[in-house]
């Protein structure tokens, strides 16, 4: 039985980079955002049920996040309806990954792990963290959103300090080398526990 390690962190904290470090260290990594992306692609399992409810959300055979935004903005129930379709499909994708994965430690990269209660299904949780000014700078440097959009996303996420407090491990992503050292130490600690189990 593999060890399930939840990986979470707010926007701009360096979670994708940390997930890559776990993958490079030999862990199988499941990415919640990538799972949703697969479900939304042409032929993806979410396309038909979302088309049935919101035909305008489908562009070139795929669910368009850009087209979903105004629908969700205009209809207070839309987000709940979409989540009712997508969440079970994501859970199935995660279960399929678990059944296929072969490494001793499986990493589940889930941005809203605490917010959705997903931490209950994990053996331990790693929170990726960075100082607020670094977080904001990283997001602004991407050039994909305004400061107002960034603040809106940050408001929806559990405060970083709370996530850190509820996690078993923390990776501070100030430098890549430091993050890699912390990932190695976490894996060593988990494997030490597994060898004693």
C-alpha cells in the first residue's frame, strides 16, 4: 500500500515546481488541475454533461473556462451544478491513478485540499509556502491576471498561515535548491516511518 501525500499551497507559492521536485525524486504525482483539463478536452468525460446544461460553455468540442466564467457570474447555481458534474469525475481520475501508480509515495497535487476536506484522505500533507510579497510578485510576473483578480483568488483560498499550521510538512520555496533539500528531507522522513511500520 502506497503512502498518500497531499501537496497543497495557495496561488503563486511554487506548488507546481515542488510537485516536479517530488516527481524527479521518484514519486508518482497526480495533479488535480491536469485532471480537470483532461476532463474538459474534446472527448473528455465532462464535455457532454456540461454541454447538456450550458451549451454556450462548449467551444470547439471542449469545455472553455473562458466561456464558463460569464455563465458562473450570471447564474448563482451554475458553479454548484458544474462541481456536481466535475467532482465525481475528478475523484474517479484520482482513483484510477492510485490503482495504476507504482511508487511507494504517491503525491496528490490539490490546490484546494483543505478547502474541500481532501486532506482527510491523505496520510500526510505538505504545504508549499512563500512570503506574501514573493507570492504576489510571482503571480504578477506571469502576466495572466490583474492585481484585482489575484486578490479575488487569494480571498477564496484558506489563509497561508492556517494551511501551514494544519500541514505535517512545509516546503518554503525561497530558492529551488532549498525547496529540493526540503523535499528530500520529507521523503527521507516518510520512508523512515514506512520502514518501521
